[in-house]
């Protein structure tokens, strides 16, 4: 075999390996979408159909009826988490990047360590604390809890982004007589737009996809996010697979939309984040 | 890159230190002047984050420690404190067979996940550094698992691993690897392996992306030099490439460890900790103790075991992130 032939074979083997990897990676997503159009009879037939078998919209009818309110709930939680993350993280990240304070090392260390804390540890305590201050089964309670995923990460990513902003800009604003707040609001925020969008998208998806805090902090039936709604389709003896699939397909829409729409921002934001070094 | 940004403000501080009423309250702190107003502004900017971290992290962690020494019952949940219980909750954790196996499962699960995720993730990362048709597509589609909320991923795997009508069994039978469908989820000897497979699937993209970007940063000259010196592919990988990207490998494994000891949603959806508690991890059993048996004290004690386990990584993580601990951009200049 000549050298050229060998390298050509090798390249095709690489493509083959990639195809196999992608099939394995994408199959569960494919299965959700196909499964969401299958009838209950097909899903419980005891045979797995690799291709759509007898397409129906029944599952979507069921889910739209049962989960519309839950989708709204999840949107509120997602947007709330994004807003909280921005309000808390943006000014903090700016201060940690642009003002030289003695506490910076302490705060940044605390944020790094906070990322390590398992959610179940927080959920157990927060449930009892929230019970005491009447935040159990409320939006603010859930949003504060969901913020624990996004806020430490957001501060660290935004801080890395603010490092990349030249100090001349803020310095010039100060010389022109702008207050610290004006400088932050009029100069820094507009320049940080892409990083802010990245952080907001990330926080939204955390709030949207959260399950553990929804399971623990919402102990009633009044506020039910989609993740919790899907979980209720899981029965002791029989699971409503059609509804699980259709609701699952719904649940991945925001992430898909955001990946497509905001990809440019996410890419630039995360590149900024990687400058951390 | 960031070293440049600190310089202008520094020269302003040093050069015009005594100019104008605006800088009258200037204090010299480590070679950088910060006006009192700026100092106040910085603290105000930080305040929401400080309050949040205290309320949502520090308070629950401290409260969790308190809870673990309390004699809780369904009746005490309405109160913020319960009678002191000494070490009773910890003694329970040590004596309770399910708690003990949950701790052991967590170790097995974490170790197995990291080994699987690293081997597959690194292989794919190496694959994507080669030039062949489809590599860009492969790289961009590999993050698709992140689209699904974890609870959905868990349920889909539950569907795919079903005894009857599950895609995995269907495939194995169609290909002829097995004759009888495998009971992936309800066989006590197999269920943890099934959860492990699902978690490896979930973690591979993270490993692939991080290791791929590290491999991209290996200078071409280094690889070429090794090639000219007659190093084979395996030697080049082991002696040249791995040592260069070792810091990234370490960070990736560390983060992978931290993510894996926390896994909860996936297990709850896939097996719920069953059959016969064989897939019960610290997280799921702690949830069960606190929220299903209402023994918050025992749950909190188990939580602390998990917290200690996760926190083993903290010093290492801080050390690896020491670059970002600098007090501000260009500080060392």
C-alpha cells in the first residue's frame, strides 16, 4: 500500500470514528424527538422502533394541556435567575477586576470554593431556613437557590472579561468628572454586552433546567417547573413515556434556541472567560 | 495580555498623585492609589455579591453543620433549631448500611466516571486534532448533550435501557451479541454500571472540549521536533504532548471529580437509587433521609461527609486557579 493510500484510509477511519461518536452522542436527543411523536401503543409495544413508526400529535396535545402553565413557571424561574445573576455578578466582577482591594483574594477564593459545594448540601439547609422565613414554595426562594449554580461562575467569567477592558477608558471617564457609578453604567456595561449575554444565557439555562431545588424547595403543587412536571410522569409501575418525550422535547427548546441565536455572543463571551489563564 | 491594562492607571496614580481636590483622600495601597470615593464605590459594587454568598452559601453550610448535631423530627422542622443530639446523627451514618454503601457507591461511581470520561474524552480530543472530513461538525455537535436538562437525560436513558422495548437491548439482540434482553435497571449487580454509562455519556463532551483546546495550544514546532527525532505516535503522546498539557488534564479531572460527586438528577431519574438501594449515592440517600424520612439531622450529617469529600479538592483547586487570584489585572507588573 502506498503512503498516500494509507493516509487516505486513515482519514476515512477518523471520519468513521467521528460518525460513531456522534451517533452515540446524538442518539438520546433523536430518541426524544422521535419518541415524542410515537403513540402510546408503539412506546409500550415491547419493540424499539429506530425510525418514526406511526406518527401522532397526541403526546403534544397531552403535554400542552398539562404543562403550559409549567412552561411559564420555568420561564419565570429562568429569567429570574438570569436577572439575579446579572444584578449580583456584574458590579462585583467589575469591582474585583478594576479596583485593587485587599479582600479581592478572599472573595475570589470564596467564589472558587462555592462552585464546589454540592447542591444537596445547600438544598437541605435552605429548605429549613426558607421554611422559617416563609420562602418555601415561592419564586424568590427558588430563584435565590438556583442562583447558586450561576452566580460564582458568572462573577469569575465577567471578572476575566473586565480584565481585558483597557483602564484608559474608565480613567478617561473619571477625568471627565464621571462618578464611579456613571463610569460603570455608561462606559463599562455597554462594552461588556456580549459577556453579559453569555452570563444571562447560562444563568437562564440553569434556572430552566434545575431539578434538585425545584424538588426540595417547592414542596407544594402551586409552583411546578417543567423539570418537576416531567418527573411526575414517572410512575411507580408505569411511566407515561409519550408525555415524557414530548415534555422533554419542549424542555430542550430554550437551550437549542439560545445556542443558535446567541452563539456569537456565547463564543465571544467564553473566549473572554478563557483568558483567566 | 492583561499585564498591559494595569499600567496606565498606575502611572496616573504615581505621576499625578498630589493633583486636584478629587484625589485629596488618596491612600497608597501596594503601588496603586485608590481614592476614598473609589474605595466606597468598590465596596458598594461588591455588596450584593457578598450578601448573596453569605446568605446562599455560608449560611446554609454553617446551618448544615448545626443541623447535623441536632435531634430533628418532622415536628421540629417548623423551628429553626432542635434539641442537641451530640454525635448521634454521625453514629447513625456509620451504622446505617445504606449510608455506608452510598458512600462506597459514590467512590466507585466517581472513579469509574472519571476513568471512562477521561479515556473517551481524550481519545476524541486527539481525534479532532487530526485533519479529516467531518471533524469540525463533530466538534460542534459534541456539546448537544448539554441541551437537555439533566432530569430529561436521566428519563431518556431510563427509556433506552428498558428491559423490553429499550433501544440498547434491541440493538444488542439485533446485532446478535446477546440472546436474552439484559435487565440494565433492575438487576442489582448491573444498575450502578448503567448509571455510570449514562454519566460517562454526559461528561465526555466536557472532557473532549477542554482537552481539545489544550491540545490546540501545543506548539507545532514541539510536535515536529519530536517527529524529526524519530518518536513514534505513542511516544510523542506520552513523552511530549501529555507533559505539556498536564496542567489542563489535572484541572479537568479535578472539575470532573467535583461535578461527579454532586450527581443527583441523573440517578433520581434513571433508577431513583434502586433496585434495593444499589444505586444510592450520598446525594440521593441524603435527599431520601431529609426529604422522605424527614430526618434532617441525619441527612445533614451525610451532607457533611459529602462536603468534606468535595472540599478535599478546594486547596488543590485554589492552587490551580492561583493565576486568577491576583488582586487586579497586571498586578505583578
